[in-house]
C-alpha cells in the first residue's frame, strides 16, 4: 500500500490523516507521526499499518490516562478500569500501563503511601479498613502490609474522634459514648481501641469543662 497523502485534520489539534492508495487509513497524533518517519510515496505493508494503528491507540490511551491521573495519584488497577471504559483492547492497556510505570506516572507503592497519608491527615480510619481500601484498589498484599504497619490505631482513633467529640460537647456520658462509639466503629476500629478512645476524649471534655 502506497502513502498517497497526509492531510491535517480539520478538527483535530495538529492531528494528521494518513491516506493509502487514495483511501483514508488512520488518524495520527504528532508524536506517532514523527516517530514513524512516514512520507508520501512510501510503501507500507499490512503489518506496518497495524503497527501504526496500535501505536496510535497507545498514544491516545496515554493521553486519557494522563488526564485521569491529573487530579490525584491512581493505582494501576484504577487506570486499567478507566481505560477499559474508554474501550481500549487489553493488549493496548497492558502496554500503556507499562509505559506509565516506566515513566513513574503509576506506582502502586507510592500510591499506597499517598492513600495512607491522606487517610491519616483528613479522615483517619483503622489499619484494617485502610488495608481493605488498598486491596479494593488492586494493591498487592506485600505492599499493603508494608504500608499499614506504621499506622497506629490508638492515635488514629483519637484523631478521628476528636472533632466528633467536640460536636458532642453538650451530650451526656451515655449519649457521648453511644454516638462516638458508633462513629469510630464505622471507621473500622475495634471495641478495645474505641473504649479507650471514648474514655480519653470524655476525660478531656470534663477537664475542659472544669477549666472553662
């Protein structure tokens, strides 16, 4: 097949339409076109055309992935799921993930650390719950274990319950214990940690009341 024309797309940003034997064959992004070295009059085999199409698919998948990663770090599994929703074939997804990994744009170990720190800073949860969340994100057991081993449930429960306890400043001991305990249970803390945390925050509440 002979390359008979290469025309800019009317609506695509810098994209080019490749024509073979007078017929449209494939649209190419600038990066793929430059790497291909294609020129008018060149003779392309069927396999070479398929390679071009595959390279273009990977380039588009990379662009979709970059936009998806712009808001926050993502796990490999999250990116794969998003690319499947766009309709990419599995071999394109695998090669795209490889490129993202090589460039450092996806890194499950770094993602797990980000997720843990985000939870600790803004919405503390139990070690077990953070581990379950990471598992749902497709993170391996080895990475999860290494990530959550430094999380302290006692401190996490205290930080999680502190603001809630403040909102219960007028509550009786029974109501305080009931509502704060339920709040901490929803965040995955066990009864022993919850009991100690509730007692600690109640004593702080009483102390603040006396000093106030």
